[in-house]
C-alpha cells in the first residue's frame, strides 16, 4: 500500500504542475498570433501533456522506490523541473511574453536533461520514461521560438 500512496503523491505533484495549463489557457491574444504552419492543432496539447505528466510521475516514483531519500538531490531537481514546467504557461499565456517563456523553456529543457541523467543513476527505466518529455520540450522550444520570431511585438 505504501507504494500506491507514494505513486499517488507523484501523480498529484505532476498534475498540480499541470494545473497551470488549465489556469493560463490559449485565448484571443494567442489565437491572433502568427504561428508556423507545422504547429499541431490546439486540441492535441492536452492529451500529449496528460500522457507526459503520467510518465513524469511514474519516473519520479520509480526513483523514490529504488532509493528513497538517498535520491534527494535528484528529486530536488525533479521538483525544480515541475516548477519550471508550471511556470511556462503563466509566462507565455498569462503574461503574454513568448520571449520570456522561450528563455524559461531553455531552463526547463536543461532541468529535464539533468533529471534524466540523475535518475539514470537509480533507474534506467525512470530516465528513459523522461525521453519523450525531453523530446516534447525540445519541440515546444522550437515552436515557442518560431512564435516569438513571428510576433516581435507580442511581448
């Protein structure tokens, strides 16, 4: 039962971070921005992020199960990563600052890569579960940059 409770904690933490996407949503300002033709449809983002956040939660849980508090430094970077993830929506949609959101996203990318490396010391599966997340954050960074470039007055 302890294992299920700890999994529930990781899921709750991840979906708390995800809640910023529900608070700061695309609006008329966003719809009015010039976007690249290769941007996925808006409806795709929620299911992709749902799957990614579940994978992020399981990844953290696997490390917790493998090492507990011995993995505290890795779990601290994981926590920072969740904070950075949560902050992006507020910066991009809430503050309407694609430029700042892009730079914040660079920090998110770096922290995701760091978490993968640190988690790999405890569980290869935990590290690999984050590979799609890193790929999506990479794609999101390119997309954010493209939007920033097409809308220099948006900031």
